[in-house]
C-alpha cells in the first residue's frame, strides 16, 4: 500500500517559511538579509552531498500541495499561474493542489499535471490514492497543509531537513497539531543540514 | 576565553517541557501518557550510545539555570529545596540560579554550590565568568532562561538534543528570540536522538 510522506525543510526553530510570503519572497521575510532564501540551499547549492535526499523528494508517484506553496495568487484564478517550477516541473506525475476556487486541470511537460481540489484534504488524498496505486504520495507542503494532514492522522512518514538558522516567526511545522509519538527511522547529518525521517506512530 | 554554551533537549516541535510543570511532573503534561518523561531517555536509558554527549553536559566549569529548572518552589524560599539532583549533584562546581528572591549560597557534596542571583541574567553571567576562568559556562535551561540569553546575544554555542515526539505546547526554545544565523559545527545521529551543536554567528 502506498505511504503518505510529508516532506519539509525547516529552520532550527521549526519554520518552513517566514512571515509575509509574497511573489517576490515566496519564503517570506527573514529580517531582510536573505537568509530565508537559504532554506533550500541544501538541495541546490549542496545537491551532490545530499543526493540521496534530493532523489527521495522526487520518488513519490503523486504529490499534494497547498495553494500557497503552488503560488502567490489568492482568491479566484484571475491571472495565469502554473506554479513556481517552470514548464517542466520536477513532479512528473499528478499534483493535487488544495484550493477553494475551481480550475481545470493544467497539464505540463514531463508528465506533471496540476489538479485543483476544492473539497478538502481528505478528498484530495482519496484522489491521490487512486492515482498512486502502490506508489508513494508526497505531501509537499507548505507547513499549514502538512499540519492539517498531521492533525487528521493521515501522515505515515515525516521527512524533515533542518537547516542552521532561525526565522522567529512565520509558518511553523506542527503548529496546532496534537502531541505525536514518532519513531526515528532514518537520520543523516550533512555539512549544513540534518535529515531525519520520523514514522508517525498510532 | 570561556564559551557560553546552552544545552537543551527538545522535542521535534521544539519544546523543552510541556504545559503545567509541577513537582510531580517537572517536564509538564504531555497528554497523560508519560512521553514527556522520555525527553531525557537518551541520557539515562541510552547512556552508552550517547556517552560523548553525556560527558559534554558535565564538562562545563560553571552552570547557570532558571529557577523553574532548579525546582518547583515559587515566590519566597519558604520550604527546603536543594534542586532535583540529590545531595551530590552532577555539576561539581558553582551553579548560579536565577531568582527574584534572595537566598544564601547552598553548598552540596561533590563541589556543587548553588548561588542565588537576584539581579538578572547579565549579572549572573558576570559572576559565572569570574568563577569559570577559562573554563566553559553551561546555561542548563530551561527554555525560558536560554531564550533570554539568546535574545541578549550572550550565547556562543547551542547544543541541542532532538528527541522523536512532539508535545504541542509548553516551554519552547527560541520563543520570542529574534532570527539567528547559526553554523552547524557538530552533528551526530543516534538511534533515537539527534545531537547538533550550533555556533551562534554575530
């Protein structure tokens, strides 16, 4: 059976993005000196050292993400926006985007199709399971989306990448989620990131 | 010159203790099933596997701690309380306890003496530096005390031990602290804990 895996890069104080996310600063403010942009340096600037974890990110067959992760458009889809990832996104499969505003599916190059789901996280997961078969489902974020799935008890594994700075505010992983028992099933340290996979115990 | 090192065991969601700390439950509530007590299992139940980090905990020459870490007595010192650690505490040197209520120094076995400092965190650090010479100073906790020192820019190194569960509320490390730039100078994973040392960049 497919696993539901949440993937998130977080700061040492647990934030996945700073306050006031915008198109110019998708990961929000960080005190003004660009450290928020370093959240994902581990996968871009240090890709070789972190090759296993970068490959894992792309290994899921189906993806789910929140609308704020998909892009900066709020409310109705009144302008063209097909994600942050260009014409050939790295997902290579169905991506279910959670939104309150209906929109037709958007096929992209390389096998990625964005589907827009308006009836909630559980409905999105049902559709993701249908599409995934026995492949894994990755909940890509942001933190609010992962927190909703954690609170609903729908996450099997949590793959965190902890980077060496703090943001002091913003979107925090685990915010509003009841206490969880976890099993540390994988952990590896690299030069400027800690990778850890927790299995969520039930 | 001596370094100021903050040591803290935290959950995956960054808490050093749950809500409603008490004498019976010094690490607070955790949903009622005792997982809060597992915060420090890595140093007691798995001491051999984590020997290096346990030894580091005791390597500082002088210690500072908040009153809530020292014990459950609030307000005046109207009952006898000499810490959670028995007659021969593991500190083997001066321990400066932050409090609003004066009290005479309390010598213990093994070289530990509890000194009670009523004039704030900076005054306590001045006294700790005098006592430490070129030895290290350990800020033992709790999270509120470490957060005050972090906010004041007085911490050189942060040694965290991240354990696999969440508490969802309580005393959270980094709460109220401005964004920090860190350098990951040491990291090691054990079977059910991640040890990481961050140098605080200025």
